[in-house]
C-alpha cells in the first residue's frame, strides 16, 4: 500500500495513526520540534528558552507544511463519511 500511495517510509501508513511511547524519550532522538501556529503558544519566548539548552541538537520552529494534507489525502478521504452521506430518519429510530 505504501508504494501505491507514494508515501515515504517515515510516514505512518494511515495519517490518523498514533504512536504511543511508554517511556521518556531521550532528547538525542528528537530532530526538530515544529509548531503549527506560533500565536497559539501563550508564551513563545519561555518555550524557546526551555529548549535553548538543546539548540545544538534540534530546532524549535514553525513549519506549517507539516500540518496540512498529505499526498495520499484523497485516498483516505474517500473512505470517510461526510454529513451528506449520512441520512437518518428519526421516525424509524424513535416513536415519533
């Protein structure tokens, strides 16, 4: 499936997949910290200062492209229901 969708090896196959980690992650494994919208972080200066000791290891940056649709969006979208696809007759469900 990965090759037919043309997604890189570092992507999860399903864009809705979650990665669960059951132990602390050593900072040496962190490449970058990316945020979608800087203005959503209440105190950006404090956040940047927290990561300053690690600045030689990874960057704390804004990269909106990481928070947009992937190239396989259309494939996954067609498997989803939209509100137009769902029609409910409440009279069939409830005694109205």
